């Protein structure tokens, strides 16, 4: 898989039925290694190892309902109180980050109400802090570490 704009991490790999797999430390199982999954796994490791968010507060690929439609978010980081701190949207490295990507995460966030958003294709990362009081978001240079 290609090198991404994240620190280098050690991953466990396994082939199952001629499909490459990578061990997901959150789901505690091997998952099919697609380009988007490669980005997702780097993102999880970055949140945990670089920013020190506990694995127990990180959730991966869960279903949510948006305007009556079933969707899946990529990564969510909770606060210890159960509020959503960070919502992450991951794309494959070959997928450009566009306004459509931001619209997608904004739609998901209507029901989730995260404090922070991260959009990444593994090569470019964008971080936003939500300002619900004024109905806008502010771009950040980086995500804050776990406090």
C-alpha cells in the first residue's frame, strides 16, 4: 500500500480467501484492506498514538441514520461522558477532497453533533472546529490532543 501523510505505524496483515487484510485495533479483527481502509487504519493509529485518544473512546464504521437513510461513519471519537468529540471522514488516496466530501460529513454531523471534524484521504488532512452558536466552522491547523 502507498505511503500516507501520517507517521509510519506497524500493522498486522493476513490474507483470507486471496484478499489482503489488516488488523483493526478498535474492532479487534482483521478487515479487508482497501485503499480507504488503509487511510482509516492510519487515522485510528494517529488519533491513538500521536494524539493519545484512548482506543476505548474510538469507534469505527458504525451505522447512523441521516434523513431517513442508513449511512456509515468512518471514525468517531467520544468524550469520556459519551458526547462525540471528533467525527472523521476517510477517503481513498485516489479520491480528491472536494466540497462534496465536506457536505457529506456535514450531513452526518447534523445528527451526531461532533465538536471537531476531520476529513482525510491520507495525503491531505482538513480539521474543523464547529461553532454551533454562530452556525459555522473554523479550520484548524491540527486536531487538539486528548486532554
